[in-house]
């Protein structure tokens, strides 16, 4: 898994928005999208440092 890529981001964001609209009680305080973006930034930084 290489984190949240530009290819995956729009699809995952749309899926999350649909989930949040239909089941907000499960999406409240869910930070998976932010965590995926942070992980991807870390991955890219590690690749650049290698």
C-alpha cells in the first residue's frame, strides 16, 4: 500500500462522503482520510531520503 495517491483520492473521498451522508453516526470523528494523506506524505519523504 502506497498511501493515498492522486488516482485513489477522488474515489475514496467520494466513498467517504457517501458514507458520511448515509451513516453520519459512523463517520463522526473518523479521520482515516487525514491519516491516509499523512501516511502518504511520510512515504514520499522516506522515498526522497533513500
